[in-house]
């Protein structure tokens, strides 16, 4: 299984979207500052993830979630979380 995930930085409240085969380990790497693109924004909270059957599906889903329509989907999906 592969996972597409969305993290929220507790430092700047911004989001990060990615994919991985081991979501638990990848989340630890993000929070320990071991990921170059997010090391200045730790700590993170995992706010959303989806399981995919293969890497191609996970990368396609990641690309969608980073698009305008994907961001709108996430806003609707996480509406109660984002509005408090």
C-alpha cells in the first residue's frame, strides 16, 4: 500500500501534501526535521491520508490534492476541522 497524506504545520499553519509507502515512518521523519522541504516548519500534525494500491495511484492523487480542485476537495472534506 501507498499513502497520500496532508500535514499541517503547527508553526505556520500551512499544509504539506506528499505520498509514501510507510506513513508512520515518513511522519516521524517530517517531525524530526529530516525532510529537507519541511524541516523549517516542524512540528506537524497529520490531518488527512488516503490509502492507494500502488505508487502510480498515490502520485496521481498527490498531484490532484495539490491542484486547485484538490484543495477545494480538502477544504470541503475537512471543513469542521479547519473551522474549529
